[in-house]
C-alpha cells in the first residue's frame, strides 16, 4: 500500500511559496507518506524541478501532474508532463488526458474555482473528496458527489505553504509504480485520510 499526497503546489505556482527542495526533503523524511503528485497551476515546470532534486533519494515517488484552470473549473491531471492545448474546456482537457492514458480528478469541486455540480456532466476518473485547505462542509459535499457519480474519492493537501504539506493523503492499494497507482485509483482501491496538522522536521 502507498500513501500519496495527490495535490501539492510548488513556487512554480504563482500563489505558492513551497520550494521544490523542501518537498523532496520532507517526503524522504516522512514516516509513511512516500509519494507525491506535483500539481502546479497551469505548469509542469515544478514537477520537473522536484523530479530532478528527488533523483538522488531512494524510496520516494514523484508523480507528474498539473492543475488546469479550465473555463468550467479546476481539473487535476495525473500522469501528464505537458500542458494541453488551449482552449482549456473540461471536455478538451479530458480528451487530452485520455489520449495519454492520464488520470482526471475534479479538484475541490465545491470550493472556488471548482467545477461544482457541473462535474456530473463530465467523464472524470475521480473526485477530490478530502482537500486539506477546504472546509469539512465542502469536502462532505464532494464526498456525496463521488457517491452519486459512483466514482473513487481521493485526497490531497493542496499545500501552498510548507505548514500545509501532508495534511491530507490517499491510501492506495498499489506498489510504488505510477501506472499501478493510477489503475488502483480508477478501480477505487483507495481510502482518504488526514493528519491533525502538518508534520514538521
């Protein structure tokens, strides 16, 4: 089983202050979370930097991703190392992900700029039901949406500052192989979990 924070931003996102080096060091030192998806806003540059810095560390996995600001709301793509072409409509972005066997996740659907009830109109792979910086109320709404759509629910800290890292994560019945992790998520072999507060080292 892998414990993965599926939603983290680096300082390559304009609203985040987390240095890639900090993510790698904390992930390596963390007692049980050993994988992370780098999901910067509309860029994959942060992923490449974290991946480069992590190359000298053993037993940690850096998953490529991006949080795309579509016209209808935020959509996370996992397994993507390039941006989709514009216009960024949900339909176009999902088609782009499908062509590359990537995973699509509706990010914090009931917190702006999430997709809200519009999510029901699209063929996403999973719903973010536990977002580390969202209120319990909107997370519960997202959980209900996942149940209604019969989709897996996943979790991520959505960290933009160091003290927000690792506050929410997904337990996935898979090994430390990204493709296996994606397949397990699609099959619903997941459980969401949170920590009381960020773990400092």
